[in-house]
């Protein structure tokens, strides 16, 4: 059965509850809106294979990398409207600190707080649950090793231990790995699956193909199926440009073949 433009438009209209921001685009370019709204809200967002909240995590992560305030603020509103909590929204940017960088994630947190402050119910739910911080880098490294082993298997620890950074800048590498895997990945605000979706989307949006390939393997090891991984790229690539999707799928295909899945 063929999907017509009218059907995509109908789906987009039914999706209106998740589109809190009013766009000025129809007044600027009706033709653009006739393409963008059905394609995005009537099409990409409603494809099977990845639930809506995970699609929102992927989209916010890609927009964090983009650093464009309108798109990022809009998608934060979409995520909150879908039921992602304020602390989970902030958790996305904490998760991406080591994958998207400090400027992008600080900017994301600032945008998130401004959006959260727009509604009383969002402000009321914006309560930090705290974190169980470890005292030393050595303790963080140990917990990080345990987390990698638990989610991805012993090969992930071998990858870290044999990394170029560990050989050439070992002190910095230990600090980064300790805080990333021993603290951020240990936080309870996001599930491991939600964290992986954020990382896959950010690595794709940044075009970090070597690390993306590595994390595609980790995603499979922790229980993602092929369709979920591909849908993360299809969803988030819409906000970075379709050539990024093609390149990410090329990496995924290679990993799937290597692992025989």
C-alpha cells in the first residue's frame, strides 16, 4: 500500500499534541512547510522500530551537536510534552559531555533550563536526585570497568585499555574514562539504553565514524536489534542531513556483518 502525501499530512495533524511550538515557516514559505511537516511529523517520527521517547532522545542529542537554538529549544519542548522529565532532559546533556564537548552541552543545559522555566509543572518537576560520587579517579575507573563489562562485555574494557589515548595521553585518558564510564554512565536519571541512543545520535551527527562503529557494536552487545540502531540514525539524521544517515548506515552494515547478525 502506497503512502500518499495526504496520508502523511493526516498523520502529522494527529501528532499535533507533541508539537508545542508554533512555527512561522508557513508564512515564510508554505511550500517548505508542505514538505517538512508531513515528512517529519507524519513520516519519520511515526516509523516503527523505535518508540517515541527514544526518538526524542536521539533528536535532542543531534540538535545538541547542531547548536541551533530554535531547533534545540523546540525539541526540548517536544521531549517534555512526551513525558521526558526535566532531569532526564538535563541528563542528556550530561551524558553527551564527553561525546559532544563542553560548549555544546553547556549551551544545551542553558536552553533546557529556559524551556523548563516556561511552565509551572515543568519547573515543579525539576528536582535533582543527586548522585553517588566516588572520591578518587581510581575508584571511578574501577566502577567504569564494571559498568562496561556489565553492559558490553570484556571486549569493551580491552578497547579502552588498548586505545590510542591510553597509549599517548594516559593520565588524561584515565580522567576522561573514569568520569565518563564511572560517573556519568552510572547515573540513574537515564537508562543504559537511553544513554546509548544519545551517544549513537551524537556520534553520527558529529561524523565520528570510528567511534560510531565501536558503539554500534556495543549497542548490539547490550541488546539493541538492527532495526533500532538504524532507526536512531534515520531519526536523528533528519536533523543533521540525510548524507549523515547514509554514512552511519554504512558503518552499521559493516558491524552487522562482522558480528554475523
